[in-house]
C-alpha cells in the first residue's frame, strides 16, 4: 500500500503542472520536427538537435542554425545528432559529418575537427559525446576517438579498443565506460581496460543507457523494454511494465526522486521508480495530440524544473514546473472533447448533480460530475427542439430547467427527451412574442424573474403560471437587461446597459433605485458580507448596502482587463473573476489581484458574459470561447515567482551584435552578448534594439517587463513584449535597467551601460581644439582691436597735425597776403624812380631793389600756392628758355652782396646761347639757393664761385 501511494504521489507531481503544456513546432519555432536531442547548457539555453539544423531557445524565441555550404563557420552538416558541453564550457556539436564547437561570443561554429596525425577532416556520424572524470572527451560515431581542444582548434585521435563499431555511451561513477551496441549487446570497459559484454543474445536492439542518482545502470531496448544492471549477479534483468504494454525504449533520462524517465518510440512516456521497482505510464495532458502513442526521442528537465520532451514528428513539448489544477473541457482536449467546439454561454447544475451547458449554435449538453457526457440536445427543424443558441440555463425550486435563448424566447426543457415547452405567453406591450431572454432569478414568493434584451423586466408566477411586466411600474429600469441577482433580503438587482437597479420586492409598486449608471453590466455577485460585486465594461465595482459606497477596480489596480464577464466567490473569501483576458483571483483583505492566463491551463483568455457557476463540491466553473475551465480554488497556487532576467540579444540596425563587431572605431562587445555589461557605439549607430528573457524559460505571457534609462521613471511594456527599440539617441552614457514583473513579484534588476561616442568634431579633444582656436581668435581680435585703436589714435593725431598745419598754412597765407600788398605799393613808386633816375649808379641800385622786390613778390605768390602743393595740385610749367641770360639776371641780384663782402661774382660761359626746357618759376629758386649758400659759406675777398657751360 505504501509503495502504491508513493507511486501515486510521484505521478501527481508530474501530472499537476499548472501551466498547460506548450508545443513548439515548425510552424513558428523549430527548423524540423525530426528531433534527435534536447540539451541545456550552463548559460541556461535550450538546444534542440534536429535532422535539419540546430535550434537554440533563450526563453523568448528560437534561433535556428543551418548548414551553409560555403561558410566554414556554419554547421558542417544539416543533420545534428547530439550536443554536449564539457567542464570548461565548450559546447560541442556532433553532426552527421563530424564534430564542431560553438562560440557564443561570435555566434559561430569552428571548422570541423581534424585528425591529429593526418590533418584530414573527421567525417563521422556522431552518436554520443562524454567527458570522463580525467577530463578526456570521448566521441562515439563511426569510430571511437578522443577530442582535443586548443585555441578553438579541434583535433581528434583514435582510441584503440577491440570494438568494431560504436553506439551510445556513458561513464558511471566507478569510471566504467558503458557502450550500447544494438543487437550485439552492451559493452563495459573498466578503468583497467577490462572488457565485458552483456545482453549479447536476443536483446531487442539496445540503444540507450543511463545511470540514476544512486548509481544504478539501466539499458533501453527497442523491442525488449527496460533492463536494470544487477551488480551482485553482474548481469542485466528485464523490468516489467505495469500496463503490460510494449515499451520500445528510445531514450532514458535520470530524473529526481529515484526516477528514470523513459521515452518510447510510439508508446508515449513512462516512469520507472527504483524504490517500488515499477514502470508506470505518464500521460501529459495537452491540446495537441494523444500522448499515449507519441514518439519521445529525448527528455530533459531544465534548471527550473520544466520538463522538455522531444516528440518526434511533432515538435518540442514544454511542460512547465509550476503546479496548478485548472481543469479543462472542450475541443482542444484529446480526452475531454465532450461539449463540442462552440462558445459556452451558460452553465447550470441540477438537483442530481448533473451539469447542463448551453452553447452558441450547438444546443445544450449534459455531463456528469465526473465530466462524462450524458446527453446532447441540438437544434432541429422540430418546433419543440432546443434553440441553437442558449443564453441562460436555470433550475427553479420546483426543479424545472428553464432556458433563455437569443432568438427563440424562453421555455422549459425536458431533461430526458430534450423537448422544449416554449412560453409564448411572454409578450411585449404590442403583444409580440419576446425572443431574447438573457437571465433568470427566483424570489422567495416563487416568482421567476426574467431579464429580456430590449423589452424590460418580467416575472413568471410559478403558482399561477402567469407572466407580468414590471417595466410600466418602474420606468427607471433600462429595457436592455443582461443579468439578474436575487438577494436574501428580498432585493432584486437588475444589471442593464445603463447600470444597475435595485428593486425592493417587498413594496407593492416595486420601488427601484439606481446604483451604478452609464455602465454596461455583465454580471452581479453578492458575497457573504452582503457586498454587491458588479462586473461591467468599466472594471470590477463593489457596492456596500450600508454605506452606499462604490469602489471600482481596473487594470491600474492589477486586473488583466477592465471587461469583467463573471464573478464567483470561494470558501476562503476570495473572488474569482473571468474577463476577456484571463481569470483573476481577488484577495479582498489586501486588494491584491493574481492573474491566470491560457498558459496556466485555462480554456483560453477570453470568457463569456455571465457564464459561471459554483457547484455543490466547491468547484468554480467558467465558460468561454473554447470550452470550460473549472477548478477547486484551494488547489490553485499563486503562479507568481521571482524571475531571473538577462539580455538575450542586442540588435544594431536590426543586425545581431556579436563579439568582434565594430561600431566606428569601437569594439561593441568583447564577450557573449548575454554576459556583456557594456556596449560601445558610435554616433552613427544610435538606432538599436535590446531583447531580454528570463532564465526560467517558461510562462512569458505572465510577465511584463519594465525598463528605465538613467534612473528615470520605470516604463512598463505590455505582457509578452520582450524587445525595446531606441532611435536617434544623443551621444552620451546610458544606464539601461530592466526587470520583470509577475503579478506582484519583481525579478532582480539587470543593468547594462551603453556608451554612444560623439562624432570626431564633438569629441573632447575636438572641443579642446575648439577652445584653443576660440582663445586664439579672441586674442587676435583683441590685438586687432588694440591695433585699430592705435591706428585710430594715430589718424586722429595726423588729422590734428594737419589741422595745425592747415592753421599754420592759413596763417602764412594770410601773412603773405598782408605782405604782398605793401610790396606792391613799394614796387610802384620804385618803378617811377627808375624811370626818372638818370644817375647810372643810383639807377643800378634801383634795379637791384626792383628785382629783389619782384623776387620777394614772386616768393610771396609762391608761398600763397603752398596749399596747391599740399593738395597735389601744383603743376610744373615747362618752357624753352635760354639759360645763360636767365642765370645772368639772377646773378645781378647778388651784385650788391658781392660788393659788400668784396667777393668777385662772375658768370663764365663758352656758349653764347643755350636753350633748355625749364619751369622758370621753380628753376630760379634752385639757382637762388645755390648762390645764397655760396655767399653764405664764402669768406670775404675770396673768389670761390665758378660757372661753366659746355655743349656736349
């Protein structure tokens, strides 16, 4: 008994995965459904080796690697057989054509391994890779060889053992090497190279071997099932399958709690427990295929406890580790497809415990408490058949099962025959049959209240069998009624398309009061404290009868959606709310919402209006678009957990960043992108995207990510979005932080730093040069200003000097003008004296006086012409002149001075006449100056002057 109980608990631990299994297929994710192996590396990535490429899952999406003939850094062959990571973190890939190693920093593969002695490429169909305790890496394929890794160069050397061909192999804790050989059996190579052969006869083709956590060795055979090694007897013994089915073992995996997971070729999955020595079938519920005849070619339990199954020809099945007990009935279930594929509109339980289910366009179903179908009544051409679309099912106190329909009005259903008694007496004020009936409620006076869509409120008296309308007695009630709720204090709550009306049924005229207006009401629920809970298009509202207070909760408070379809309460005082975006549990004590989605096992995220029910056993039922979700609230655990987040990809202009890539002159990263903490970009590469995911690899629909830049406000992303794009960021340093939120729990914060360098003309050294150039320019400008100031001062001084000179000149001109007048007055009398004088000596004196007076007057006239010289307006006037008499006349003017100083002045010329072109007015000044200087520097009685003219 104890053994059986242990087995049952172990099975329940696997069967109670709360999130529904998720299948990754070639439709959107994988490169091939022909899967050889699933493997998890030390970085947490899931690798899927297939017949057409290698796939890597980072928690959000798959990255596919395929063979490229002309690329030595791509896969050497499309058929990938196995993946293995050694103790140093080398990820080794075994393909149909040899061995390669994956470099996570560059996201590339090394060239294929070569033989160490010949340098030729190893061409081998790789089956298995192991690392021995001594660090040697053994590779099994067409040949058995040892792999050496040096500076990302792969070489192999042959291991010489007397075994013709190789198969799957392991090394046990005693350092024995076990190798499967198909029909040949199983070999064991001891540390001292002693060889032993087991199962050499009629073994059914052994192809897998594993060691469990206690050191037990198991061998799997395609035709003979599972064998266990008996160390005492030194032999293998077959293990019986409890269900007496065939067990074509395809893979073995050592699980926790003394379990060995068994994958079969066409018989699903089984579990062997080495405590009770029993093999039991493991059926994983899913909505994709029948697990009992699936081909499980590889099994993995990841670091978070998620179970990964390689279902050959189907894809990869992920069974999350978190436990929950949402149950499902509907078309997506392989074994619970008992209510068709139509939308579930209403659920009702009768006195016998049977559940009656109304659908949209598929009539009415009846199922037992054990979810077995009893009846299905569908619409036919018969007048008393059930409506095709049933909106509401309700059993009254007399155990009549009433239905309300979309276009067929209301009626009673015969549970045995399915025949309907339509209530044609239900008519409007124009005596027309009312076709749309949406809800029922019975009061303590055996009145069945009827909600109609567009025609108001009615009731049916179960005692008198009569219909009555209350619309005329209470004009405050909107005619479009979607739901009803009867309270024990004889109040009827009417949910309409314009809020809720509360009708006091104790009053003769059914007095009505408005509670919540301008809201479309979908459902009404009253908890044990008498609080009315209202589901509407605007959120979840509560109304306190005593205080009349209304509190509304929306997505801002944690709801998955503001569209509330149905509300039910459990025995712990929690509310369960269906929406068009999942189910939410509301904990009233702390106003906390815990949300559940399709990934947790729901029929879907979208449910139907007012389609809920709580049965006598405490199960809560919700109807939706894809069927029914039902559960016991105490079996549902909070799915929220603290996630661990990491950066999975960094895109620059939509190209993934890898080690060695440059942005401008910068290396963007120097390590794998998921380990990088700093990214260096140039100013031209300021358009980039960041992808992130959780290390736990499952339930991305639960998580919404929040990010912040430079400690600014946290920005929340929609659920399921794990990528952020940035464009045209200015150069600078950006501290990017990201964290995940699951309901009310937050993950650790992941931070990276992004450096965007400025353009060369905006760099620090360019700015320094700009400062220096600016300083030089300012200095030059200052010098120029000072120079111009000095020049301006000099100009002012020059102008001032010219003004002074002008004043002096004007003074000289004025004086000269004043002198000229007396000289003119002197010359006129002198001319008269010359004319009258007869004394020759005195006449000569008069002539000298006259000539000098003329000379003085000429000089005065020239002095008055100084302004012309200063303005550049003085012109020389040349004329042909006999120079000899011209000079002779000038010499006569110095005759008296020569006599006075006893100096002999003579003009000697060998020519009688010499004509030259001179300006006589200015030339005479030259001669006068010469003679004047000669007399000035000639002593008395000295003859020093001599003048001679010769023709040449």
